[in-house]
């Protein structure tokens, strides 16, 4: 699916997407410990929910998986390559993964179809093909009638659908979702969650979803529970 060559796999087990060992993250010169020695492994095609209360470290962990922040200590590998040591983290985010944020992060002066095209500027895809692909993605999330609308003219659910379409722009094999239903009413939250589950099933994407809601976590095939910066349970750890 990727338009650019993926990071080469050097792990002995090529099914391992993320390998986390002894991961720690401190802030304010160590006075705040967001992660306190986290260990887990995520394999190709898994749908994993990382669940826990606010402040438990789950969003910090997702920032690490997305190479948006670096750990203070520990090992964090993507396909056997150290994420903190990547020469170009932006290329990793553009070509390898898709990220969905709770706050949508759409550019207000860009239309839906223009927002979806943004990640494609990291590739050599021609301009005409970028637009056609963006339109196709918006159709796939049920927004073919809203492609030329600006974010302010879209509902919360529609804005999150645009964000999901944008996250798929470069054909990632991994989708990271940070509280993707957090700013939505219950009906729209249900529709967005159904869409994510459908994407996982249809494309066999590896999906990591952050949530504080047990009912949302239950839709995943595996739930990693966190508390106070540590993993306290793992419902279905890989062999």
C-alpha cells in the first residue's frame, strides 16, 4: 500500500511491528514520571486498545509509537528499527503510519479534499493523482458529498471522518488513534468506531487505539490496561 519504500525489517520475527521494553518517560527533570518501565509487543494485523484513566501514560505512549516524542530510557522498535534513532521521523510518520487525533487537527482554511491531500506532499504522487486519491478516500468514509466543504462547515463526526481519510492517504500499514471518539456525541462515536473496526477487518491494518472508555476498548481484539505509567494487564499478549 505504501507509495515509498518502507523501513526495512531487521527483526528476527517479521510479524513484530512494535517492540517495547523497559520504556520510561520523565518530564521536568524527572519529577514527573509519565511511563515507568513499559513492556509489550504488537504483531502485524493486531487491533490493540491501550486503555486506562486520564494521566496513566497511554497518550504519552502513543506519542512514542508515532515518533512524536522520545523515551527517557528503554527500547522502542518499529519492525526491528529503533524509533528514537530514526534519521527522519517525519518520513516515518508520512510513509509508515497514520495518526488520528481526538482534536481532528484539520487546517481550517483547507477544504476536506485539500486536508486529505496534505500527507501526500511527502511523496512523489502527481498533483492530479493526489486529488483523485483524496476524493476516493473521502468516498470510502462516506463523505463524497462534502469534499469541498471547510472544517467549520462540517459536524464533529464529519471532521473526524476527514481526519481518518487523511490518515490513510499514504497507505499506512499501522493506524494510531488517540481517543478518536473523545470529542463526539454517542451516535457519532459509534459510527466512527464502526468505521475503524471495518478498516481493520478490510485492510488487515495493525491498529493501536487509545481510550479511557471500557466499552470502546472492548471492540479491540486485545486490551492493554495501564495505570500510573505501567502496564497492569494484557488481555491477549502475543506468543
